[in-house]
């Protein structure tokens, strides 16, 4: 607010001096680097002096003589080789703050050209409870969605659940062999996690069981009635558990379109990429190779080994007919463009997936799809041993446990410092402070 107003006054002063301004950048007024010298500063005199064939400090003095900022700031001061420093008047600052407080947008201007932005974030796997590693994607994605909407963009928040992955073969096998119905009724997510870990432990002892798990997954993908029924129950109870956490965190999604939603689109997508020449067959698999059109070091389909650039293809259909994450993500992008008219798609996903998204965005571009894909990467939360925590081994910290402990710690402090508060007020403050601290 003040910066733009001071910049406008600078232009008016230059008009009085009959000095042409080559660009808006020359009139830029920015917050002062050191508050001891004022609130705002301008290097207009430094940028314009050469063109006007004058000394920067002399030009700065002329500008100060001509500029009228008495209603905003004290008399401007010259510093160094020709910087102009502005110090706001207290009454102007107070009036500005009052104006901002009365403005629902806090003085923020809406974007001139709003975009339709799909934000893909959180995206936990079904049949597993959310763990501490989901904190960053969930909170960063929600914050970005709020900011983008505040700026005037049309935002679509999609929770792209992992509801069709290879872990379901293990869950299906465990369900049939060791399900505890009573535990499922009491805490469905905990029971599904127990089954997953139970089967994983069995696999460590007897690797041959892996084929049985794969067989269950194949039956599910082929539409077996029993396995589909179990899968649907797993998805339903998982979404219920996830929704409880999201409600506590005041996070809402516009859509919950998981990987399974795109199954029917995968065969057609592969054929489309073959027809367009984006993908080719290689040893029975359908792959996307480098088109060799850009710099090798920026090509996601090349990798350097032993001093040479070698193929690093993305596989979209395996030789056995199976599809991969890249296939599903491409089908998801195509759907978002066609159905939601997405201009931009933001993926709030951990840094280890950078190559995956570089390949997916490049493949989509080569297919002629018009959109801007952005991978908003973040680091991983590590265990005490500085290694990634793993759900299957049981060393992951559950997100619900983190949230509960944060509330408990806040409640303990309230009890210590404000023991006479009503119980319901203590509880409300503990939840607000505890969950807010985690966010």
C-alpha cells in the first residue's frame, strides 16, 4: 500500500523535473533493508542519474525538493551514493492499519487472470492409517489452496487416494487368513494395519507366500466378486478414519478420486500414447523414451552411467499387461484437463518423487496436453536413526498419536497455568493450541 503510493509520488516529482522514466523498475520503492534508516527506500536517483547526465546524490536532492509526501512520511533523507529513505508518519501508519483491518482482503489485490488450479495433496494409502510423514503434504497443500483461493483462483482440492496399490494383495490375503472381526468393528484402521504387518512378517519367514498375495491382487483386478467386496469395505472404513482426522484439522476436499477411479482409462491412454508416437514397445513393455530434443542433462528420460547418457524410460504398461503409477498419473492429468478444465496442476509430494513428475509432465507435454504441472517438493520426516520410517516394520509414528499428544501437552500447560478455567474452555483451548502448533 505505502510502497505503491510512494512510487506514485516519485513519478509525480520526476514529471515536475521533466525527466522521462525508462521503466517502472526505476520507480520501485521497497521496504528498507535496515529499519534504522527508515521504513522504505528507493534507488531511483541511482538508476536515472546516468541517463539524465547528473550526479545521483544531486538528483536525489532534486527529487526530495520536488516530492510531496507530507501526508505519508517525514521529509525523505539521502543515504550513501544516492538512496532515498522514507520514514512513515505514525498517524499515516495507524490510518493504514485501520484501513487494512476493515478490508476483508487485508489490502491484497485479486489476480488479474484467475486460473483453474487443481491441487493434489495428502493422498494417503487406503488400508493404512495416516502417519507422521503425511503432515507436510496435508498442511502445505491446504495452505496453498487457501492462499490461491484468497487470491481469486478457482481451486479444486483432490485427495488422490492410493486405493489400488500392490499392498491390497497382502491385505486381501491377511483378511481371509487372520481377520479379527471384533477388532475391525472397534478400530478398523488399526486392524487393517495389523493385517498388513502380520502378512509382511509372514513374507519375511516364507517368501513363497508372496505369490499367494499376488494371486489375490490379480483376482481383485480381474473383478472377482469376493475380493471386490473386501476391497470396497476396506476403502469405506479407511475413508471414515481419514475423515475423522481431516475434520479435526479443518481440512476439506472437493474430491476423493483415488487411483481406482482411473482404471478404465488406462488401456485407452496407452493406445493414445502409442498412436501419437510418444510411447513405443520395448521387450513387450510399452515405454516412453527420450525424444532427444532438449539438453541431455535436463532430459528426464536419460541417465548418465559410466560417462555416457543412457535411456531411462518411463514404463506405462509392463510386459505382463500391468499398469504403473506413471500410467495412472497420466490418466489423472488427462481427466483433470478434460473434466475440470485445469490450467495448472500442483502436486504437493515429497522430493524423492522429482524424477517421476519430471517424466510425467514431459510425457503429457509431448502428447499435446495444455496445462502447467508443478511439483511442490518437500523433505522427508526421518526417524531417530535418520532413516525413513516404514509402515510395514511398525516403526512409523501415527499421525493421530502425534495430534493426541500435542493436545495433551497443551492441556497440561493450561492445567498448570490456568487451573480455574471451566473444563470445556480448557478442552477447546487445548485442541486449538495443540493442533495449531502441529500445523
